[in-house]
C-alpha cells in the first residue's frame, strides 16, 4: 500500500504574464490596501520561516511575488479612485469657487498616481522576470540532478518566454 501522494514538489507554478490594465476589474481602495498589508506580513513570516529552514526558498519567493502583485493592484486602484473622483467633480460641480481647486488637486493626484503606477508596473515586471529566470535555472539544476522533469523545465521556459515577450 503506497501512502505517498502523487505530488511533484518541484513543480512550482510561475505567475502568468502581467495582466492588461483593461483586464483587471476595479478594486476597492481599502481592500487593496488591506491585501497589500496582508501580503507584506505573509512575506515577512515566510522569509523568517525560510531562514529557519521550515519552508523552501521558492515558497518565500512566491510570497515576495504576491507582495509585488498586491502593490500593483493597489497602485491601479488608486488611479481608478482618482479617475472616479474627477468624474464625480465634473458631473456635479459645486456652487462655490472651490470646485476648480478641487478638480485641479484631483487631477494632480491622478497624474501622481499614474506615475507611481508606471513605476510599480516596471518593478513588478522586473520581479516577475527575475522569478521566472530563477525558476528556469532551478528546473535545469533539478533536471541535471535527475529529480526534475523535462515538462516542468519546458513550462518554466515557456513562462519566461511569455514574460519576455510582454516586456518588449
């Protein structure tokens, strides 16, 4: 009787390419902030567990990747928030003279949020490429040791190729 599950522990899924801005549904700003904080706490825990040898380096890298994705979602949520604010200000102008000032401030905040989002997207893309490259190298080492699979290496190489194609 074999009680060993048919798990391939070396077959760690690599996050697919970066989603387009149009693909992502609007995210609530407070929910995105909470998700980022949760991901950061998880990353800290997993880094500590990785240093003590409880979890693998791959699992700690995945937690780091989740922080990167949560940061990107938060940045996009901020842009969406400011776009909604501007639309609301334009639809319902205020009677007093503060409407123009509020609109100017909101537009400046939107430009700032868009610049920060662009920076976060570059960082996320870079982290994703680095993670995919490390995964390919890891799969190559495992295959060379005879404990990896050619299929896992092919999938990792394909994922890296997709990320490189979207980065151009």
